[in-house]
C-alpha cells in the first residue's frame, strides 16, 4: 500500500513538472477541388512554439463544433478569401475579391463557438478580418481603391513588406516588449471599424489596422494579426515565434 502511495505521489509530481502542451485547433480552407486544406505553416508554427496542432474541419454544426472546441485549449483562425461584405451590411465593391460563402458560414460558426466557450483565439489575416466582423466590426473591401496609401499591402507572405508600429499601452506591447515589427503582407482588405471589445494594438504607417486584442468586455483572450507571423515562426525566427509562445501561454 505504501509503495502504491509513493508511486502515485511520484507520478503526480512528474505530471505537475511536465509543461503542458496546449492543443490548438486550426481552421481549414475549402479548396475548389473539394479538399479541406490549410497551409502547414500554421501547424509547424504551433509545433515549433511547443503546442499540439489539430485541424478543425469545415462544419457549421454547432454541436459538433462544441464537442471539438471543448477539447482544444485554443483556436487559430487562418487566412483565405475575402469575407462576404453582406456580413457587415455593405454591398460588394467592384474591387471585392473572391468570396467563399460556405467557408464564411463555417468560420462564423467556429469563431462564435470558440468565443462562447471562452477559448483563446489567434486570428490571422482573413481570420483577423472575419473575427472583427463576427464581433460587429467592418472591413475595407479593397485597400488600393479605398485608402490613400503609398504602401503596398499585397506583396507576399515570404518577405518582409512593411513596418508596423506597436502601441506600448497594450497587453501585446507590454508582453512582447517591442514597439515596431517588420511584417509580411499579403492582403488587399483590412479592418475599417474595429468591433466593440477590440483594442487597436498595431498599425502600419498608412493607418491600416495590423493587430488588435480584446479589452475587458471580452472575457477570453483574443489576438488578431493582419500579417502572417507563422511563416517566420515555424523557422524559429524571433520575435514571430514569441507571438505564438505568447498565444500558447494564454491557452494554458
Ligand atoms: Mn499589411
């Protein structure tokens, strides 16, 4: 009996010393060929940061999503097509890109369920835009035709395209201890009106919203990033990897 108690105590100690590896759900895209697909950069960035990535299938079945999302510690909303402007009450501009109604339906259900379950969310590119709309914000449908800017935001994900300034009086600014960041940029839309509950964290020199976080009115962790830090984080490049470590810490 005594041996069993000692063994159990040793096991409890070992478990308490083992750092928890948060399980991170990653939303998928719906390719025209019918495959659920998502860039492996997201999986690899989570792996490099010490988490356990799992794919969240495209479904709007809320019972299924609740079952899945209850079993993850956090969610990454990934990049993709333009969000249908009908979602924020606007008619489509002639410069609107491709929209994917089925993916919008599923992503709104995934984001809404994660918020309801108070799961931490890291929203990237389209995910950042979609979560803003999901919470009641709106988007610029096309930066070149709507914003007077000398910056090019539609470049690629593989190179640094422009700088963003980070506001120091934000949770992100305090934790990351940086006041600017070079980012890649592969988008032609961006946040227009930030949703209630979201606070501006970083903007590019032309004023484009590049990062937001939740204020106290949203009880769970939200971080939205317009660029693609996963591209550099998966290779261990700082400070991009630290963004994922910061997110994983919020998921524990
Ligand atoms: Mn940009």
